[in-house]
C-alpha cells in the first residue's frame, strides 16, 4: 500500500528537522565533570588528600611528578549554545598525598559574573 504524497511531505519535513536536531546534539562535547567552586574553597592544605579530591571531582586528567610531590590537573569542558563552559583545577600534593596548595583554579562562570 502506498501513502499519498500529501501525507508523506509533512512527515519528511518533520523527519528532516528531527535528524538536524539530533545531529547538532551529537556535535556537542562534554569532557570531565563540573568542578564546584564551593568545594574548591573547602580544600584545606595539609589536610585534604589526593584521594579526597578524587572522590570530590573524579579522576585527574593528568598527574605529574613535581619535586618531592605531584601536581594533579582536573579539567571540565562543555559546549553550550551560549559558548563553552570550562573549569580547570591544578593542585600540588606532597609525597604523602596531602594537598600543599591550589596552583590554578579557572571557572568560566566567574568570568561571566565579572563582565
């Protein structure tokens, strides 16, 4: 049984629109997990451990030896219709895995508030 073209034209148009929306959604990228600014502020040098930070923010994307300790880097990136959201956090840990200090904390949300 063949459907009349009057019925197929609107269906084809709707299907094409749906496929475009799905294709655009597939192009959006999200890497890592968001880093909560309030949680960063609660990190305490000498007390917070690497394991504590991993529980809070997930696995670091990069961990490198640095002198007698390590530097760990967490990164979050998400494309949105309004631009790209990002967070970047680097922390130095001593040889025992205790936090020494935050080396870098970038939050795209902070920049938007300053504008």
